[in-house]
């Protein structure tokens, strides 16, 4: 748990710093997740980063039924689910009026989650909004994925180099590889693997074959 929590904190602190430097024009930039602008995507990430506050306030399910990889099942990215996700983020994005408010909303969301996780008992189970029963640790892994991978999208939209932190990169890469080393075809580099395995960078035919041969997980993940 502590490794995953550190990765979540590290990635959120890094994004906090980035958002503290954006302006109104930056918030209106398009992203690779159409129809979202930067403002919309940050609203989506803020909502995701803050979900555990309510989840931990609710009763725990009796047993875990889904792990972190299983959470990214294709059903969560069916057209009707994606449409609701897109509309929700765009509605939420209209609330903060300026760049400072956008940054403050994200900071409040992730810090609320971090405090709730710190107060949770060992072995705590949670139920997601999709109805999945999971361990708290596994769900927190999905939050690292959301903040980290969408951080790659935000970096691209803002014209910045990727800022994925080493701790978050390791958690996401371990999810993709099942804890095995990153294959040599990807230079042994977690960032390269993550970008290619999540569709954020193009895959060559050889790299695609390597993903299959190595049995690497391909997560269903909204663009």
C-alpha cells in the first residue's frame, strides 16, 4: 500500500506544480482526448483523484471481486459509458472560473483522497461507482494510472515534456507487465512502455508482437 500511496502522492504533487503555472489560454487548448480541452481533462482527473473520499465513507463490501487490471474492463468504455464520462467532465469543468480555481480543485481532490487513505484500516475494501468490489490498494493503483496516463495527455496538450514521476511510472508499468521487467524491445524504460501500451505513442509491428509475446496487459482506457 505505501508504495502505491507514495506513487499517487508523487504524481499528484507533480501535477499540482504544473497546474499552478498554467493560464487561461492553456486551459482552452485541445487535448488528444476529444472533445475535451485541458480544462475538461483536468476536471476529469480531479474527479477521479477524489473518488476515494466518498468510497471510504461508504460501507465496505464483503470481499474483493476485481483487481486493478480487471477494473479497466472494456464495459467501462462502452459508448454510453464514455458519453456520460465526457459530459460529466465538461459540466464539472464549467465550475472553476479561472486557472487558479482549476488548480485548487485538483489539489483539494487528491489531498482529500490521501487523507482518507491514511485513515483507512489495513485491508480495507471499497466498492467503485461501477459496482466493482476491490481492495483499497488495487483501486489506488487505478488512480495512479488515471493521473499518470492522463498526465501524458496534458503534457502533450501543453507542449511540455512528459513529467511522469519514477514512482508512478513503476506502478503503472508493473500493472502492465504483471510485475515483470519491462521488455528490452521498449529499452527497459517504463515511460516508453506506458506510452506505447496505452496508445499515447505509436507501436511498430515488432513492438506490437513483443507486447503479445510477453503477455503484457492491454488496458481498456479512455483516450
